[in-house]
C-alpha cells in the first residue's frame, strides 16, 4: 500500500485523533463521500427519489416568501438574557413605571417586551403621579382608594393581556387607545 492511501478502519499508531476532531472529520468526509448517495445539504427533488412536497417552502410553493423573510429577520421570541417573553412583557406592568424603566434599560433585543414596557410607562406613570398628588393634597380616603384601584386594575389587566398575547396569540400586541400607537411608534423609531 502506498502512503497516500489511508485507511480509517483500524489504526495502530501511538496517537489517533478523536473522531470529533475537525481535521479528522474533514479528512474522512472527503475520502468517504459516495456520489451515488445524495448528501444532506442538497435538496432532493422528486426525480432523484426525494419525497414530494406540495405547497411548502422547500418546493417553492406557499410559504416560500415567508420562510425567506423569517430567515433574514431576528427571532421575535429571543430576549437579551434568555428570559421568557411572556413573563417579561407581563412584568412590565407589575411594578408600574419602575418595572417598565428596568425593562427598557435591560431588554434591548425584543421589540414585544420593549413595546409593553413603553406602554406600561405611559399608562402607569400618570396614574402614580395622580395617586401621589391625591395623598399629598389630603384627598378623602375613598378618593385615594379609587385612584389606587384606577392604578392597580388596569395594570393587572394589561399584565394578564401581555402574558396571554405572548403565550397563546403569537406576540399580538394589545394596544391601549392613544397610548399603544405612541408606544408602537417609539419602538419602531429605535
């Protein structure tokens, strides 16, 4: 046998590279490629024995444009630190302007979470200021309770809505009138 003909069946050398070594894989894949077997990188057509696919993106039918756009776009479910999108969007409303500000500082990748953080800040900041003014101006306790409920109930509802929209509805953005379009504009302009 010549020295160029290398067999990978058994080697009695003192050192053999592990099978997952990149240089070993590259040398073995070139020598063991079989022309008569289709490789996994090539798309198998119906004429070459592949399974026929109708109206799929692989066949160039329905969904081809959407898949091409999806490959170029960023993942809408990915967050900067790997947290769940539904929980972060709901958390934007839990502590009012504090959680909204924290998410706007920390989360820079996900537009869904940033939208809900902006919307939470625009919704809860005026309500918190109103509640503080009601306390400072010594409003009657039933009015302060009403303002507190006016702050808590929409915040809890929006936290629930943000969680449901991310968990079940595929990141549909529930927009509050007047506030939602402004938050959407701010996210778009970033």
